[in-house]
C-alpha cells in the first residue's frame, strides 16, 4: 500500500492531486469487535494506562481516524503527498519485544518505549 501511495503521489502531482494513506492502529467499533471476546479484552487491556502499548493509553476511535482523513482532504494538507500517516496513538513508536540482555531472551515480549539510543540505532554502552 505504501509503495502504491508513493507511486501515485508522484504520478499525479503534476495534476495537483495529492495521494496519501492512513494506517490506523486498533480502533474501537471496528474489526476489533469481530474478534472473540477474550481477544478483545486482551487487546483493550494492552492499551490501557501508562504501561499500555500506546503512549496515549487507549484505543483509537473512529473519530480519530476521521480527523486525520479530514486533515488530508483539506486545503491545509495541499503540500502533503505520498505519505502514510500512522493514526495509532503512538503505537508505531513503541518497540515491542526488543530485548537488550541475554537474561531477558526467554521472557515473553513486553511492549516498551524505545530508549533514545535504540531509536537512533546506536548501541548501548558496554558495562
């Protein structure tokens, strides 16, 4: 999808047409509601509070996605093209399951925020 978005953004730019995509995270009242109750409850719990998967600490709403679409359809976004906008409450910024020590290697993956050094692709200092 991202490649198509970029291709059409370039192909249609001369005509003044912008092409973008929205990549939503877990959204209430969406495909989430088609999952078994146990899975729905698990996903909702993963997103709650300070230690949830998303920095925003909640699931998204249809209005969150609609607001992003409204922005991209407005004249204010006339210079934005070829982008995939993550509307996920910051989930795409999280580093789920990345382990830094061998003692954690067999532990189950736990979502956590990236440390600044990891986000920059730098190695942690040796101890």
